[in-house]
């Protein structure tokens, strides 16, 4: 498990330490650095899989993230032309990577060979098949979806855009979920497919799904039906069902299929979801974390936050295994530096302190609405 990430001279961060627990939430205003924290991890993984990290350097562009060139990656007011990431991982210790940022036009940062990371780090989930990342811009409803036998079987993953979800279910849908914790209470079996349907029904009631692989092509499809008192409706193509289901299904499948020790990073799980659905997805992700998966969530949703808090309050998740990061900027002083606060949850699901700007817009709007117009 990743326990700490130290970033130096990367994007909006001159220096920052980010501790992690089994369930970590990254929250804060737009442009405050939440995505940059995730990108630091993605860049390390991306560079490793391009066989550059040890001998060449940090690859800024690839399948997971594309930043541009050195100037885009380096903190604008850096006091030296270097960028570094230090990673603390359970049972591994500290691994360090330091890169040169002298040439601002390069699309990679040459590694400074004086830094020699612990080689065992490359056997951990960040660098092997135990890593799952779902970005904010996932595949919406599609008539057909791509196949990739090699990727799915090697990494047991649905793709960073969720593009291989249908094909994944074709191959592994009958396998058991990763643990009893993620099994839906209403599911009659442990299969990933049936439990995916049960969790999906929390968002769109009584939903069932059907996958279909088109022989002789590189495509599959997903169709959805509803179960009512008169039986099962027709199966409809995903484009006739809505964005919320297509955006959420990859998250559900990833949470059900990842194994203990894996890392699951989800960006904006609340996208296109009704508040109730957001809360239920948060509960599932908390249960995935309880099963031993390290879950990192980037979110703007108070419903995601409260879903996690409810899991703690109800006793289904340990408050000691949750950490919340709140990132902001001092707008009054036109300060471009990110402010960073670490928040914790107690056993009752209460947050230890509530900084200004931290999910307080509902209260601010309500206070404003309670003031009669005549007194404004």
C-alpha cells in the first residue's frame, strides 16, 4: 500500500507531502492540484511501462496521461531545474526519483542517475497488473465497444476510460467478486455480472444487462433491460438508457473484480449520477477498500463524501483507514500556490475540522436564501 507521496517542483506544487490510507479522498476547488497528485502516480507507472523510468526519465505523454513538455510539468517558480517524486510503500520503504528539467522543450524529463530507487518497488501494484485507473472522461453510451483480449487478460482491467467493460464481463463476468464485503446484499450469487447488476440497480432500479461479442470483429456491445411485475422488458442499446449507467458500470466492475493489494483510482465517480446513486457508489468503494484494495477517489461531491462517512457511522468501515485531503487556493491574495489540509473522520463519521470552502456551499446558499430580499 502507498503510505506517502512527496512531490517537489511539479505543476502547482513547490513541495507537498500526501499521506495515504486504504481509502483516500482528494477534494478541493478546481485547479488546486487534486489531479496533479494522481498524475504523479500515473507518470511513474507510464514511464515504467515505456521502459524509461530507470534509464531514460519521466515520460510526460502516453496512454495514462499527456502533460506536454517540461515547461508544462515544472513548477513555474521552481528555485532549481529539477523535479522529484518520493514514494513510501508498505514493506518497501522509500523510493526516490529525481529528474532534470533544464530543457523546457523536451517531452520527457531525463533522470538524474545519482538517485537509485529501491528495485522492489517495481513489484508493487503501482507498477504491475494490480493497478486500476478510471479517469473522469470515461466512455459514455456507445452502440459498440472495443475488445482487447491481451490487455484484459494480462491486467484484468476495464481500461482507463472503461472502454473494455463489456468485453471484460464477457470473459470474467462469471468469476466471483473479490470478497464478501463487495457482494451486494440482494445478490443471489458471487458472480461479478450478477453483483454488477445488483449495484447498478441502486442507481437505475431493477436493471439487468447483457453483453454480446460480435464474432469476427473487434467489438462487443452492452444492452440493458428492466425487471418489473410483468417480467423482463426488451433489452435496449446503451445509447437509449443514459450516461449515468455507462459512466458508472466500469467503476462497479472494477470494485468487484480487483483483488486485495490492488490500487483503484477513480476520478469523479459522481459524474452523471443522481445523489442517491453517488452515495451508493461511495458505499461500494468503501467496501472495496475494506476488502483490501487501496482506493483513491478524486471528487467534488458531498454525496460521495457523505457515503463514506455513513459507511463509517454504520460500522461497516474503519474510520482509521480513511483520509481526506482538501486543496484550495488563497484567492484573496491572488496566491497561485495550493493550500493543503488533511482531514480525518472519527468513529461517528464526523470530520475533525471543516475548513472554509470545504463542501460548505449548501449552507452558504441556504443562508443567503433565508434572508428576505427586502433586507439585502
